[in-house]
C-alpha cells in the first residue's frame, strides 16, 4: 500500500491495522506496529532496520 501511495490516511491505516492482526500481531499492538511501519517505509529503510523496529514495538519471542 505504502509503495503505491505514499499518503497514508486513516482509512488506509485502519485497513493496515486489520492486516497486521491477520498476520498474527496482537490486536493491542497493531496500531503502534502500523504507525512504526508507515513512518519507516516513508523513509525507504533497510529491511533489517525495519525488522528491528517491529521487534521493538512487538516484544514477543522472535525466531530471527
């Protein structure tokens, strides 16, 4: 979504919240995860940096 349209709106981010939950992120973390993802992808980051930030926001046991 963000690669095609670099203008995140409320309805797009609420859809992304639902996608995050569908991908297995806890519902209580979805908003923060999406917020960090939007902020991160608008800067065109490195994927390893992105994974590090998401792990920080969603502190569950991860299999690197």
